[in-house]
């Protein structure tokens, strides 16, 4: 005997002893035997009916008792007192059979008259234990973890109405077609979207599915059936959505398929709920067939509405999700559903959306895991916020720019730059709201770095080992752990990538070598190279050979400190010639080349190499002008002690002016060279060093720092094609002005031309000196012979010679000096109005003592235009005789302007 049976028998014994006591003349053994007999009969009755199939609802019995108290008593005091006692009863945790207590009290409260009128209720036959256990298990799993939200634990109410309807109620129910019992029997089919005799499904032009309701039903039942028809229609539409053919390109990819799977799981939970509801309806119908009444079991249409209320909310939410996510996939679909979980105030909606998110985010987190731990993109339907671009095929042998042949071989674009910058792309619109955009960019950088280490740096062994040791399962909801894993992966991959670029591939050594050789940082090497190449580069470009230039380059390396550089760096340095044009000399086509290979070309890109070449050619031209002016200065300063002193009476003033102009040019070249090499290149190099030596620097940071380094050199080094005035960028075509680079090229060209003119003047001076020496010797020889020292023929030849050559030289020197000064003034005017302080500093260096006037070309042009307009607007008058007392006409008072003198010849 179990403890429960012992408690039941003890309670029955106490009741029998209380209500059936023994008499005084009765023997004690007879009393005990009689009481034991009553207890056995009670126990047999209880065991015959072990458990009632009625749904036990204390709230329902409480409502019945309250209605009976209100009906039997005119005042409401007893009903209020019962409500207070009923509330206390429900709050008691000790009593577990609250429904049985209330049912017992309700049965005791019935009067003998009512008992006589009301037939004794017939207890239902005990159901089989297997069927009962199965139905209870199905109903308990209806809202399990994988199904819809579980309803509040409340049993169906048991009504005491039984068969005690009044005659009017029976007549009304008998005339209703169909009856509530018939509707309840058809309700499970309707809830599952299946047609029945009384509730068939039809189609209409406006809706795909329509439930046809019987027109003979009263409005309250119609309202209840409308409410119950909503989940059936929602279920049918959602079931059609789940059963659609799955095509990743049209149904949202893997995330969309996961959404269908999650909705399918929820619909299976709804089906289990309908199955449990059907079990309850069958029990109620069986009780009604035994004469107990359909409503006495507590299963009514209104109860079914209550039981399916939360299920209807779930179906409604899933239908809304399906409508809002049409045409979306990947991160957009996840963001839409996450909006229900984060922005909605209803706890049910939030919990339901969270459960859906757990299912649909599994493909996303699987892609994320492969990306951050292996560097591989497993995204067949383009749902991830990282996309892979197909390699652009380039035609082999198409470097000349001609149209490729049809049968030309197709090759993938070489170089590591395509792997890092062109292979993968980040799309912010596909980032789900479960992560931030900054977090997504970090994820993008991790996977791209791993992929670059594997394919660009050929270090796949490290990536495989890293993946095996650190790969972890990622899931929705554990945000803190996910962020910690991402931070660890970010630090590890970035440290490995920077270590490979710096130590294995010598990125920083290559940057220093580029600065030394192409940016003229190795001064002794550049000076020796220019001195050894000067003789060859003065010749026409088509007479040069590359092996000669390479030999001179090796000579310059061996003769300077460049010989102590690393052999790998020196092996990458090469001398080559640019494309030849007619009439060019060696200076115009010679250049140095520093070969960059993968994966260093990710930082020093092809465009960056062109920028280095552009800077080198410009600096090489400045060095050439400096070398030419230096050799010219040494020549005529040496000749001033001998040859030039002898002809000082003829060309003395010319040489004075030439020395002043050459000094101006040397000053200009030296200040320009100092500005570019020190104020621009060295300062930018220091900024680059600070950027690449920062802790936790990434490859993108290195690329950005190097790009900014080249941009500063080209912009501040006057190699840009734009000038800035009044805070606005203007190109040369917009303003009609020349860019800084074109102005400098013209100035350097004028310097070389002036150097050639000075060489011509020096040659004329030497020729004049030689002529005088020959004339003196001739006069002395003639005198010794007794002839005249000078004849008329010699004087005519001398005059003819002087009239033809020297004036042309003076005119050319004067024109070049004037042009040089005017262009310097124009350049200073442009520099003085630049917002960049470094560019204004160059103007100060070129004219530190304000030797050159600063004239803004645009203002001067506007002022000249105003003067011209004033002259055109002045009316012309017929000349009249002047009156007495007037010495001039009105036209004589017109303002005149004169161009500023730019020549420095008289200085």
C-alpha cells in the first residue's frame, strides 16, 4: 500500500467514525467491523473510478459557486465573502486538490429538491491507460521547446450544468444547425486547413483561401468561428510557404531556407496543439453521448478560442515575418527578424523572435566561423556581408593596348594587389543588426588577412594550424563570447601578417631602399652616378645602350656607400630608358627602376611605383640642372682670372649680368631641392615611420599610411596637377593657368637654355681672346717686317664679326633672364595664396629677402581687364582747337598702366 492510499484510508476512517459512531449498547468489535465495512465500500468505489476525465478548473467552479450565491441571496455580501475566501484558497500552496474541494462543497450545497429534479450524473467509463497517457503526452508537447510558446498551465473547467438545461435552452440548441457539438467535431480539421461538411474551404477572386461559415448560426457563434478561422487560414498560407520548392537564389539562400525550417518546426508544434485539442474534444463528445452534456466537460468554442489565442499570435507573427522578408536574404533577413526581438515591447513577440533567430542564424554563424578561422568564404548564394569578386580575365600579350586576338590565352591578373584589394569586398547593407558595422569590418579584415596569408604569402600551414587550434562553434545569443573570440582572432592574424611582411618579405627595408635610391636619399650615390653618366646622357637618346647604363650604375654603387646595402636590395635596382621620342637626349629618357614583387606590391602598388618614378624623374631633372649650373659656374669663374679679364672691355658688363642671373638660378635650384628633400620627403618619412610602428597596426593601416606618404610627396613636392585658391581646388584647365609641375619644368628648361647661352658667351669670349692674341702676334710680325700692323681689311672683318654674334648673345641672355624672372614671380604669386603652410614656406625660401615682388596673376589680369573696359567705354570726340588756358584734352587724363619691370639686368 502506498503512502497516498494510506492517507486516503485514514481520511475515510476518520469520516466514518465521525458520522457513524457506535451506540452504547453495541459491542466495540461490532462497531469496528461495521466501520471497516463502510471504509472498504468507500475504497472500492474510489478504486472503481480512479480519476475523472473532466477538466479540473478551480476558476470555473468558483464562478459557478459565485453565480449560485448571487441567485439564491438578494444581497451580494455572501458573494463578496466567498470571493475573498476563494482568493485565499488559490494562494494556499499546501492544498493541491482545490478543484475537488470546491466540487465537493458545490455538491453539498445542492438542496434535496434540486437533487430530486436533477438526475444523478453518470460517471464516464474509465478510459484505457495507454490512450490517456498518449493524449496527455501529445498535449504536453504541444508547446515544447521546438514548438509554439507553451500555454499557461490551466486545466479546462468542469461545469456543473450537466444535463440540467432548461427547456428553452434545449429547444434553442435543437434548432441550431449545425450544433456546437458538430462544430467542435469539425474544428480540428478546420484548424489544420482541411475542409469539413460544416466548415468547408473555398477560393475567391480576392483571397486564396476562404472559410465558409453556416448562415444559420447566431452572431456570437459566428464571432467565435471568425476568431478560430484566423489560425486555420494563417496555418494554410504558412504551410504553403514552407512546402514551396527550395531554390537558394529565389528563396533567400541558406538563411531563407533556415527560416522555412524554423517556421516548419513551429507549425509542427501547432499541429501537436491541435492534436491535444482534438483529444479533449473527443472526450467531451464521448461524455455528451453518455448523456452528461457537451458543456459539462468544459470544452466549448469559447474555450478553444482561449486555448488557441497564443498559437494564433505566433502564426500571425510568422505571417508578418514572411511578408516583410520577401525579396530579402542573408543579413537583411536577419535584421528584419531581429527588429521584432529588439524593438518590440511584447514579451511574447520578443521571445518568439528570439527562438526564430536561433534557427535562422545558424548558416550565418557557420559562414562567419569559416571566414574568421580559415579565411575561406563559404557563401554559395551571396548572403554574407563579404563577397568574392571573380578574377578579371586579361588577355595575354595585351600590354601594347591593341585589341587581343580571339584565340589569345586568358590569364588571371597577376600580383598580390588583386588578392588583397580586389578579391573581397565589404557590403554594409548586408551586415545584420545583431552585430555592429565596426565589428563587421573587423571580421572582414580577419578573414581577408587569413586568405592573404594563405594565398598571397604562401603560408597555408600556419593558417591550417591556427584553424585547428582556435576554431570554435559560434551561436546566436552569446554576444560577449563572440566578441572575445573575434578580438583574439583579430590580434593573432594581424600580428602574424605584419610579422610576415616585415621579417620574411622585408617590406620596411624595401621602403627605405626606395627612399634612398629613387627619392635621392643616398646623396653620394646620386652624385657619383650623375658624374659618371653625364658624358653618355649628353648624347642623343637613340645612341644609348642599356648595358652601358647598367655598367655605370654598378660603378656608382661600388664607389659609394650604397655598396653596404643588402644584396637583395641592390639586385632590385636597375637602370632603364623610357620610350624614345625624336630629338631627345639621354637626360630625357634615363630613369632608375626598383623592382617590387608580391606580396610587397600590396603596399607598393603599381600606381605607387609610377608615383616613385614620377618623383625620381622630377628630382633627377633638378639634379641635372644643379649639375649643369655648377659646371657652368666653375667654368666662367675659372676663366674670369685669365681669358675673361682680357676681354673685359667688350663683354665685362655681359658677364656681370650673367653671373647675377646664374646666381639667382643656383639659389632657386638649391632652395627647391632643399624643400623637396627635407621639408617634404623627410618630414613625410617621419610620419610614415610613426604610422607603421604603432602597436596593433594592420596591413590596411600600412597601405593607407604609404598612400598618404606618396600623396604628401606629390602634392607638397609640387607634382600635383591642381592649385588651391580661396579654399577651392582648381585645375589648370579651369583657371587657364599652368600647374606647378609645368611651371617648374619651364623654369628648369629656361635654366638649361640660359646655361647654353652662357656657354655661347664664354665661347665668344674665348674666341675674342684668341682673335686678339692672333691679332697682336700678327701686328708684331708685320711690324718687324716694317709693314703696317693693321690694315683696312682686318678692321672690316672685325666689325662684321662683332655686329653678328655678340648682339645676338646679349639679346638671348636678356630674353631668357627676363622670362625666368617673370615665371618666378608668377610661381611665387601662386604659392603665396596656397592654404598649405609648406607650400607657402617654399615661397618664403625662394624670396626670403622679398627680392621678387609677389603679384597675384588673377588680380593683375582682372585689373588689366578693368582698364581695357574703361578705355573701350570712353566716347571718342572730334578734335577741336585748344582754347586758351587749356593745355590738354580730357583724353589726356585717361589712366594708364605699365607692366612691372621684371628684368634684373641692371641690378
